[in-house]
C-alpha cells in the first residue's frame, strides 16, 4: 500500500514527492516560497509539507547548516515536466547551477524530485527515485513525517522503513518549528 496522496477522480494524476533544502539567506522563507510556487502550478495540488529540519551539511562541511523539508502532492505534469519546473523555481530563487556551483556546496534552494508515483526513471537528466535518497536522513526523516507508507519503487521499502534504518543517529537533526 502507498501513502502517496490520494488521487482525485481524474485521469493522469500522479503522486510526487520533493525534497527541499536551503543553507543561504532566509532559509525558511526560501523553502516556504518554493512550496507556494509548487502549489501554484497548474493542475498540481500540494497535499502536505513536512516540518522544517535544521541539519548539518553533507560532503562539503565548511558551509552553513541546511534547513530541509519534504513536500508531497499530485500533478498531471510529466516527471520531466515537473523536474523542469522545479529547476525553474530554483533559478528564480537565486540558485546557480553548473561550473559556478560546487557539488554539495552552499545553495539558496535545492529541490529534488524524489518520487513520482511508482515510476522508475533513468534518463540523462532525471533519475527517480532520487539515487541517493535512501542514504540521506535529511531527505527521509521529513518525507517519513508526511508519507511514511509510500513504497519506494525498486527498493521494496517504505519511506518509514528506510528512515528507520538511518534513524539511529539523529544528532545532527533538530526541528526548526
């Protein structure tokens, strides 16, 4: 069984999950604004947004702490269409991609398409489920808060079970309520 948002009576609706993070400027405002932008998309409905969590950076440690959250909803956009819109929202919030941005470096806004229904997608621009989501507390803990029973395609694990595997060490996690 999936804990994905219930689909309205309309063909073509797909559940989706997005991870949101920021470690520059007003982190909470940037994440809240991005969630509002996603909710304002045509034929898209946001079902839930998690609590915001203050977390240590991953990879490159000499940078400010991150604020992370997750969002779930329904859309009629294709996965690649939704990904393109998420990239556009990042850019409108000051994100720079490419050679100017260090991998795992500071960013105004990071939006990752984690899940799209039960789809498994491996294209040159998009991988769903997100390839590192099962390794990241800052993704799984917020997502488990709003979609614990969502079965991660290809992993044979619910989001809650995946989060529980990483939950033993939450010292770097604080709720930013």
